[in-house]
C-alpha cells in the first residue's frame, strides 16, 4: 500500500511539473511575441494558439508559427479592437447570405449572426470543439490559409441546419450550435467527446472543401477589402457614441470638452 501511495505521489508530482513546464513555455512564447511586435503585443486568445503549437513543435518554431498567424494569415486579429476578426466576421456573414440563405434569414432574425464566428476564428476553433478535432482544422489552416476557417464555418452551419431552423429563440440556437461543435469528433480519439457525437471532423473538412471550394484565399482578400471600411466606420461610430455618453453623464461637461473626448476616441 505504501509503495502504491508513493507511486501515485510521484506520478502526481511529475504531472504538476510537466504542467508548470508547459505553462512556462507558453508564457515565454507569447512574451517573446509581445516583445517582437510592440504594436500588437499580447491578446488573450494568443495563449490558446501558442499552447497547441507547443504541443507539436519546439519553442522557436512555435514562436515563428504564432508570428505567421498574427502578422500574415490573420492580420489585425490580435489587437485591442480585434478589427481583423470583425472584418472576417462580416465576410462570413456575407458568405452565409450568399451560400446558405435559409440559415442567414433564421440567424439574422434571432439576432445571433454577429455572435457566431468571432470565438471560432480568433482561436482557430481550438476553444470551441474538442482539441483532438480542432487540430485537424489547424493543419488545413496552415496548409491552405485563412479560407479554411470560413469554409469549415459554412460546412458546420450547413450540417447543423436542422437544429438552427428548429430553434425557437437566440438561446436555443446558440445552445444547439455549442452542442454541435462539442460533438465533432476525431476517429483517432472518439472518446474525447463528452456528449453525443454530431459529425466526424474529416467528413466535415471534406464537405468544407467540396461544397464550399469556391471560397478561395483570393476571394477572402476581396471580401475583406469590401467589408473593411464598413467595419471601421461602425467601430468609430460606436466609440463616438460611447464617448458622448461618458461625457454626457457628467454634469460638469462642457461642449468643447465633449468634442475633444470624441476626437480622442476616434483617434
């Protein structure tokens, strides 16, 4: 019994040491990137991507892969305003409108359309589906570029269409999508899914490439350019309204002060 207890303690200590070492590597990776690119610095979602990269690559390789994602593959995603992610969200909404009109109409009427893709894209699906499934998508993302994120999103909505159309309200719709994403499983790790299985990740990727192959990287660039001005203008308008509300709440605010606050907010 004593030997068993000692063995368990040793295993527990080794596990703790391994976790601490992994957290340390992840912290070094994101700190190195923040030093490397002062304009971007650190964004909260970076730790998720960096942690997964460190599972498969040495620290230096993980750093350069993270830099490639933040600077080239997903530009302007990892900053204070996540402008790049908001632009791709607008691109995704336009693709849903074009390719999945029934889903677009339903999600738009429920008001969930703006909430769908941001957590999916900014972590490359690593935080929204089982890890063992998401790494398949990450492989395709590094091989074929950012279009993969959009293609997979469209394929997921298409497969989950019956659940979306049957949802009575926004909560039911989001719950159905969350359950669907949590049920995407990898054949190598079928037990990683805690609840019911929804679809196999390789079949999902096959559908994404086959049914939505028209979403090329060049098309993504064009749609990003078309949506960029609209997204930036909306952000500026939201900042203007926030600044006016903040200054307007003070009884001592004067018109010149209010105008200067709005100007600073826009800058």
